[in-house]
């Protein structure tokens, strides 16, 4: 019987995939070592630990007040006093990178008057500061301002002063009266600070195996040394009130990333009247209430090399918090021992070379022969 197309019933088409075959128990993986594969996948898919900007700021250490070292005992003729004070200094510099120096002989009236006259420096209009803006290392002196990245408001100002003739000429051109008075006060204060540094540095170096580096900072493009540099900071009201923490964090992170602009052995901080003093390093930071009238001494990069890495370079910053009508002023003196290049060049010039000695001998012989000829002739 023939089947016609009309007689074929409509059968619905079902394209569903068949169910998966059951996995036989006890079937081994084709990979030889499942543990190695698992470890590789876990390592490859692991999200790396990102270092966020707030993690860059070092953590605060436990509160610790640096020891107070008597300057007279450190530089006295009594060997026991010197040894005891020197051990305290070495231990404190190795642990936290700083100590407090009391009875140093620098008059507190001089420190106060220098901070007072420094107010006039920061009253120079911004449009006149262009010629006196610092650009290290060729021009380490001059103004530098720090602004908030959020709203652009002024956080703090800095003026670097040194005994440079070009700086004197430029500053007297834009602020003749104020700068002349400021320069006179700073010269007297820096001379007193340098006398203190010259006496304590040799005592500190007795316990270190190495030698100080030749100063690499504080010189211009022609190699002329500027000597000790003084960084004068003006702490604005915003930084002394609610915004002081953000201002300080910005400054410290910038310094830790960029490092110090000037190579130095010691930094002597004049911050009498500050409420706190912070010491920062890559390992962490600590804060303490400084002794009234004390000089805070922090270690520089040259001390770090001379100590063989035992003493680490740190960054010291005073914190001025209070209700004052004017902005607070603090100063930091970056000291390095004088370079012996000038002395050696002077000795070299004073020495007569062998060629000059031979020429002088020939002239004396000719003069002697001439005198003998004249004597015989007449």
C-alpha cells in the first residue's frame, strides 16, 4: 500500500541535548599533579596587594621622648662626662635619629628676634618673588610655596637663606629694609649655631667607623660652596588648626619620595615654643614635646654614611598649634663641615714647583757669575 505524503503524521522536533554522562567514580584526572595545577591557578588569579597613597605615610611609633644632652658635658674636658654623653648621643641617633641639646649657649633672645624679623620676608608680594625662587642645586636659596592639592589653598611657605652675594643683591632689590634687618639677625644666629655644630660633630664621629662625605649640596653650577643653609618655615593658620595634619602629611610624603635637596651632616632645629616635634623616617615616625629652649638635632645623609648605616637620615618637623594672630615661624639649619678644598689649593699655590726651583737656581748662578766678573774687572 503506497503511503502518500498527506498520511505522514506531524511529529514535533525536539533538539534538546542529551543529559551529561555520569562521571565514573575513581576516574583520575589527566593532569599528573592536581596540587601543582591548583597552586598555579590560585597564584595567577590572586589580586595583588595595592599600595594606596595613604599607605605611603609611615606609621607612628610608640611615644618616646629623645634624651636631653647637656652641651657643656658633651664638650667638657672631663673624659668621663664626654664618654657618657657621647654614648647617649650615639644610642639615640641609632634608634630614633635625633636628640635634644640643652645649655647650648645660643641666646633664646636671639632665636626669638630672628623668628620675629623673618615675618617681613614672607610679606614680599608674589609677583616680586619670581627672581628669588629657588631651583636646586644651581640656586638653592629663595622662596618655595606648598599648596593643597584639593582646593589650592596655601599650606606653608619656605625661604632658604645662606651667605650668598647674589641672594643679597636680589633680596635688597625687592625688600631693602626688611631683608637687611633679617640678614643681620640671621648672620648672628647662624654663627652661633655653627659654633655648636663644630663642637658636637667631632664628638659624635668618634663612635663611627667611616668618614663624612664631601658636601654634594649647597653649591652652585660653578662649584662655589654656600656653606650652612637655613630653611625658614612659615606655618599658616590653616596648617596650625584643622589642616595642619594634612599639610604635614603632604610635606613628609613629598620629602620621603624626593629626598633632601641638600646633603648635610646635621640639622639643627630652632623651634622654641612649638607644641610638638615630629621625627619621620621610612620605618615610621614619632612625636614628642620638646624641651623649652633646646636645639633639636637630627641626622643627615652624611652621618648615615659615616656610621655605616647605623644612623638613618630622618626628617624633623615642628608642629605649631595654637591661637595666634600671626603665623608661626621655625628654622632648620643644615650643617656640613667645611670643605678642605680651599685649604689644599692654598697650600698647593704656596708650594714652589721643581721647575721654578731650577729656574731660580739658574738665575742665582748667573747673578753670581756676573758679580764675580764685575769684581775682577774693577
